[in-house]
């Protein structure tokens, strides 16, 4: 079954903020490939498939030291992709309201969870969430010689407490405000 999910969110940025969506999305999905419910799928706009972070590797396969999440996870291709990515903005004197609309298209088939056979996969997943990644920076601090001021990556998630704000670590000014999380809508 082909399934479409729409994601929409609005953030407000200060006029001094350098901002763009990175076109990377993390999305919860019941994956019929690994037969697990509530998996995190990493999506990049333009990629033909997502990457399902199925489960954690056993400690003996990882080794000692500090590792990224991808280093300690079994990752497999997932039949999920971003099929639409649209941004819009409206400006007033000192703020910019930025809207992101994203469509996620996936294949889905019924299955019983591999770890808990009494539970079946659903569309959407029982507890859907999404994380939208962005880069934000401060033009004023960049103009004053702080070259790192334009390259901080952040994100907004549907399952976090909001409102939230992102501030410049150099000058302390608020660069971004999110009053609510992304809305997830299953399109029939």
C-alpha cells in the first residue's frame, strides 16, 4: 500500500538570523522490512530511499570508545522518501515567519512486530513523531568576525515541549522561535 504523510511547521526568525531548512527529516515509521514498529527513519530530500535505524548492534560488534548513533545501529534501506519539500516565508520589519511543508511517501504492508508478535504494525505508527533539521546563524556576529556564527544545526520535533527558542551563543539574541511542533497528517 502506498501511503502519503504531510508534515507542516512554522517557525519565526529574527531579521538578523541566517536560516535554512537542511532538507533532512527523521520520521517514525512502522517498518515492514525489519518488521519493527516505531523505527526512526532518516530521510534526505532527493534520496530514493530512507535509512531505517532498526536496532542497536551488540556491544561486541561496536567496540570501545565514543561512537555515533549510526555506528552502533543496524541500518537498512527503507521504502520511505521525501516526495515534496516546499518552503515559504512572510516578512515584517524585524521577524520572518517561515513555513515548511513536506510530503513523505512510503510503501507499507501489514506485519506482526518481530520482537512483540502480539503487536501489529499500523499506518501511521502508534506514536508518530518527526524531527525537521535546520541551520541557523547570526549575521551581526558573523559581520563582527565570528565566522562560526552562521553554521549551527538545530531541529524542531513534534514530540518536544514547546514553545522553544534558539539563541546565538555569541551575543545571546533570540534567532528562532517555535510556538508549536510540526503537524503530521496522514493523506488518504
